[in-house]
């Protein structure tokens, strides 16, 4: 059983998948930071100095009466909140990641199509008499000296 697992784990596809997952997780962290630290602050500033990570609705008051300045304060007080700002940040993260994945898949498909495209014309053909490879433009086989039809 250990031998089978070792064969499975060391196959190329599994290693490639593991590398992809690790890089994807790191890239996800970069996108999250990009959204939270670069994109959302200017948007919040344009919309009246709103911090989207603290945009929420209080569904039920906690032990300490609100209003609560941040989601963390509301959670400390035991309030039940609907975190709209965090959800918006997550949607923007997903949109950016989905676009990046789409671009990678699109470029891979383009490369695959170029690899699969047939070459223009073959440079050689087989002699019908001796079956050796000869130039396409040849009118006589250099091996068996047979005349070839044009």
C-alpha cells in the first residue's frame, strides 16, 4: 500500500497539481492584499471615507448597546451582524482571481492550438515502389530509380 501511494504521489500530475495549489494560495493572498490595501481604500475615500471592511448591518444588539464603530467591536459585544463590506471585498477578490484564471486558461488554449496546428506541407513523400522517403518535388526515386508520377 505504501508503494502504491509513493507511485501515486510521485507521478508528474500530482506534483504539478501540488505546485499549482501552493502558487494559487500565494496568489490568492496577493490578490486579497491588493483588494483590501490598494483598491478599496480609494473607493472608500471616493464614497465618503467609508471603510468597506467595517460596512455592516446589526441584526441583533449585543450585551453592550450599539452603535459599534467596527465589526470587531460588534463581535466583542456579542452582536449579530451582516458583514456587507467583507462580502464585497470577497466578491472583488473572486472577480480578480477568476479573470486571472481565465487569462491563463485562454493563453494555454492558444498555445495548445498552435502546437496542434498541422505544418504547412510535408517536405518528403514515400516512393511507391521502394517505400523510402524522398523529396516531394522528386520525379525519379534516387534509391530505386523508378519514375514517379507528377
